[in-house]
C-alpha cells in the first residue's frame, strides 16, 4: 500500500517547528561556534526519516540552520563593509537584494516541488484505492486524474520559467556590475539611487509574478483538498466493503454463490456433453438417411428400367393377342360357314 501523504496546508508547504535561536535579527559573536555545535549534534543524533513528512521536517530544519549561518556570516562581514565607506555599502545593497530575490525564487520553487510531490502522493493513493475498489474506469475519476496531470505540467512549466527568469536576472546583475566597474568615475550615490529605482521596479514585477504563482499554488491546494476528500471517501468505502466481506453472513453468501456457480458449471458441462452427443447422433442419422436415399434412388432406377421393359413386353403381348384374336375369329367364321350348293346347270366338276 502507498503511504498516506502528509496533510497539506493551503497555500504552501507544511510549517516546520520554529526555532527560537533563528528569530532574533542579531546574534552575539559567540553564536557561530554554538550553531556549528548544534548542527553537528543534530546530524549525529538524528536518524534518517522514513516518511515524506519526516523528510519535509528535516529539510525545513536544515534550511533554518543554513539561513541562520548565512545571517551570522553576514553579521561578521558587515563591520568590514562599514569600514570600506559609503561606496562599499551602496555596492552591498544590490547583492543583498539579489540574494533576497534568489531566496524568494528558491522558496517559490520549493513550494512548487512540494505541491507536485503532494499531487503525486495523492494520485498514487487515489489510483491504489481505485484499484482496490475496482472502479478505475469511472469517467469522473479519469477526469480528475487528467486535471491533476495538467496541473502538474503547469507547475513544471512555471518552475522552468522561474529558473529562466532567475538566470536572466543573474546575467542582468553581472552586466550591471560590469557597467559599475567600468564607470567607476561616476558618483556612487547617484549610481546607488539608480540601482535602487531599478530594483524597486523589478521588485514590483516580481510581486506581480509571485501573486500569479501564489494563485496557482492556491489552486493546487484546492485540488489537493478535493483529492484528499475523494481519498477519504474511497477509504471509507473500502473499509465498509472490507467489513462486509469479513462478516459471517457475507461469507455464507459467498459460499452459497460459489456452490451455485459450481453447480451451474457442472450443469453446463453436462449440457455441453449432451449437446455434443445429440450432434453426433444427428450427423450419424443424416449420413444414414443420405445412404438410404442413395440406395432408394438406385432401387427406383432399377424398378423404372424393369417397368419400361415390362411395358414393352406388355405392348408386344397385346399386339400378339390382337393378332391371335383376329385369326381365331377368322377360323371360327370359316368353321361355321355352310358349304355352298352347286348352281343348276353348272358342271359337276365344279360341283
């Protein structure tokens, strides 16, 4: 089973436990060795996290350590910058503003990565629950997965755009630094004022872009909330189905259903055997009928030949009978005819 993702906080990653030592803006000079000891003790004593929430908390703790160490290093370097004069302080302001902007960009990328990871966790959990319940082909669930994939693609596109903007900003700052080095004869205060105005304009542009990014993060959080509600609903349905499957009535019903299926299979097998036997009988009967039909046809042909021969003999016998009857009548007529008397005056010889 996929581990349940941590409960998201709308609009950003889960808040880590605040550290009291990172809140004050200034630190005593002895804080840096103490911080190094704390980091060493934390890395030696803490075990590797095994859940996503544990990794997020560990990452947040390490980021707090890094930010605090950067502030301490900046505090140590600040007296040296003050000793260099006004020009050095004016040149340091763009660097701090640049670092602040890079931190904002990194935070935005971090929020996007966290939101994308939460989306993937919810999508895997959702797909797992759909597979358990056997309803993964639902149109609504498919649409929700498509929306989540589209949102993830938008987040990746926005992350690439933010990285590209950060790279362009670094190139612009290098160009400004090169121009500042080449134009060293100009007034440092005027150049600092120009840089401040330009940075304020860029800050306005970044505020507008960050507003768009925050709205996207809010939309992703809303989608995560809906996915979490859907996951909870599916979990309840899965639990209900598991309870029903574990009950005795359901087990009896399943056993009865299996027995019915087995009886149906046996009846189907017997019917198939009977059908096969009837088909064999039918084929044998058809062959016997064809054989009898051929024998009858041959017998009929013989009878027809005999009939023709007998009819010819009958016609000959009838002709012979008619001829004999004519001869018989002729003989009878001749036998019963009286003898002729001699006519008077006829010669005796003639008589």
